[in-house]
C-alpha cells in the first residue's frame, strides 16, 4: 500500500482499538496529509485530514494526561491509545480546524451528570 504522507511529522507507538477486546499494537504516523496506523504484522489504516469530522480526546487526571483519542470520519470512528497523546493532538491541530477538537465524555462522567441533574 502506498503511504499517505510524504513527510512524517510525528511517529508514536499506538494501539488501535478496532475492537475493544483485542487492541492492535503498532505505530501511528502523523504527517502533512493525514494519519497512518501500521499494525505489527498485519493491519493498515489511512485517514486523510479531509475525511476527519471530529477528534475527541480522552483526558484523565484533571485533564493533564491524554490517554488517546477518537477520530470521527465520514465513514466511521477510529480509537487510538497513544504514548504521546498531547503531542499527537498538537501536531494534528496544525492541519485541522480547532473547532473539531473536543473532550470525550467518559461513561462515568455521563452517569454522574445524569444523577446530579435530578
């Protein structure tokens, strides 16, 4: 498969959570044209920036630690758990509009909000 990017701006270890039970380890490449994930052994995901409609960051410890992010595209959602989440979001932010970046609401936070509204 032909690479999406000619220049890689950030290369980080990542797990693709294609299925929640079986994470796929590999490397995430962020470049000038989009995201590329190469799994160990088999597996390849290419996401051009023009296909991305939203990025939801998974924040922990008082929003100081970025565990990973969801990439919402026109055709589906991809979940990546990365080693350098903050740097990955900053690198993507150079190519994407800032209004598509949001914080992912965890199931615990959603449940807490529903309880406190009553």
